[in-house]
C-alpha cells in the first residue's frame, strides 16, 4: 500500500479515472453527457489502473528520500 500512496496525486487521478470508467459502463451520466462507448469506458479503466500502478521517478526509486 505504501507504493500506491507515495504520490497521492497519481493514485487519486487513477482512482477517479477508474471510477468514471465504471460509472460509464453502468450507464451513469454526468452533467447530461452523451452515452459513452463501452470501448472508451474500458480504456478509462485501463488508463486509471496504469496511473494507480505507475512508478513516479522522483518518488519511488528516484533520488528523493521519503
């Protein structure tokens, strides 16, 4: 869990992106938007997971100490 929270902004962005993708798949419309194509929703979920598991060079494995 520590590596996920090393850069909370990246983790929060990933969680938000995954949440939007899942909401789109479930048919939730935000601010009256048009329906989202399922392929786009899957892309949002995949991109969000990539952000959650991303390694930030200046935080996890870089030269900056925690």
